[in-house]
């Protein structure tokens, strides 16, 4: 009896040792990621080992029992679902008490990029890599500079041009530009992922350029504020870029899950607050408040609809029309229209004089 009891204890000890050796080197944080990632795959009727085999091009995991191309097609069909699930899992762990160690967080991030990001090259359609070039072509077709597309997303530089001719040309062609971009986006199944990489949202993009084109005179009067903002505002931009890059490492589509959306919207709203505060502390010495007010409204116009829906009170407070100082815009926009009217009158008089001279 005693011998049997000893054997049972030895067997249990052996089992514990085996389990411990299997889990050795993996923290609770890492184990939770594996469990959650496995659940993501199972919810899509997939096996994580088979998916890893596809993602790694056969260097890890195990091959599926069915035809590899057939299985790859099945994986790619549900990839958007896998991306969102994996992104959500990673975000929850990165912000949980289980994963406080920086090394663990880096390990989780690496596992996410290997397991879920590894499917990108296997599932990406050609438009994934060509869409931005096609959107730049829309600028060219509208007789606009293709480099301008990188300026609008986060209110940087001279967004719609640097002089009256450039701005007038942009605003005159903006409808054909937007139509072209919308068409290209609709034709690409991966457009949401691509646009997220460049912080582009076409609905808010259209709102933003409409605002500027409705205030050409003010935009041109404050062009130096767009091209050369004060150092404090440039620091706001640098912090925005850094935080967005860090977020996209964990969340390639920042608005796809609730945690990422919360972080994305917070970053964008804090950017607006940062810039508003910088100009106010500077007491509008280099840029009048009517100009910085329009910049503030532009930043608010460029907020994606999902941020507006998720945080209506915050957005309403930050994007209060009182912060736009719109009541003073008529002085600039009216002056621009007046100048154009004077030029038009001068041209008409000159034409009339020339006609009379030709008659004589």
C-alpha cells in the first residue's frame, strides 16, 4: 500500500515537472496571449498551428491536412476578422496587470506581428501596395501636386497650396479629386488598412478641404502659420507622430477595436488641445487668433466620425465654435473677394478701352 502511494506521488511529481518544463520561459502574460490568439483562430474555424504555417511560409507551425492553397484562401477570407481579434487581444494584454514588464510587452508585440502580421504578404492583394500611388495619381489628374496628400491628414504644412493660383486651382478641382479618391478606395478591399497607415479618412478629408476652400482669403493671410508654426506647435506635432507610430505598431487599424479607438481619439484630441494651448500661451503674437481658430476648426473637421460618435462630449468641448473665432473671418475673405472684384473691374475697363482703340 505504502509502495503504491509512493509510486502515485512520483507519477504526480513527474507530471508536474513535465508541465513546468513545457511552460518554462513563458510568463502568464505570454501564455495568455497564446490562449487568446488560439481562441481568435478557433472562432474563425482555424487551427493556430496551421495558420502559423501559412504565415511563416512553412518555417513554423504544422501544415494543414487540406490543400495548402485552399487553406490559405480560407484564412485570407477571414483575415479582417483575425486582424481585429488579434489587435484587440494584444491591446488588452499590453494594458493589463499581467504584462507589466517591458520585455514581456515586446515579446507580445513580436508574437502579434509574427502570428497575425505574417499573413499580410500571403493575403495582400496588389492594391494593398499600389493604393497610395493611385491616390497620388488622383492629385495629378486634378492638376495638383501629389505630395500634397501627405499634408492634409494631420494639418501640416501648406495644405492646399502656397499662393493664390495654387489654392484657387486646388479648390476648383477638389470635387474631381475627391471623386477619384473615393473610386480608388472602393476598388481596393484593403483600403481601410492602407488609409489607417497614413491617418487618412476620406469623409473628414472632404470636410477639411471644404472649410479651407470656403476661407481662401484667411488661409492665404495665415499661410506662414501653416508653413512655419511656432516651436511649441512643432513639438505638438512631434509628440503626435511618435504616439501614432507607437499605436500603429500594436494596432495597424487604430479604429478597428474599442481600446485602439479610445487611444487613437485621445491622441487626436490631445493634439488639438496641445496646439490650442501653445498658440494661446504665445498670445497669438505671430498668428492671429482668427487664423489659429480656423486651424483648430480644421483639426476638428479632420476627426473621424468614429471619434465623434465615441466621445461626443469631449469633441463638443474641444471643438466648441467659440474656439474658432469665425466672426472675424469676413475681414480676410471679404478682402480677398474685394481684390478679385477690383481685378475683374480693372480687366473689364482695360478690355473696353482696347476695343475702342481697335475701332478707331
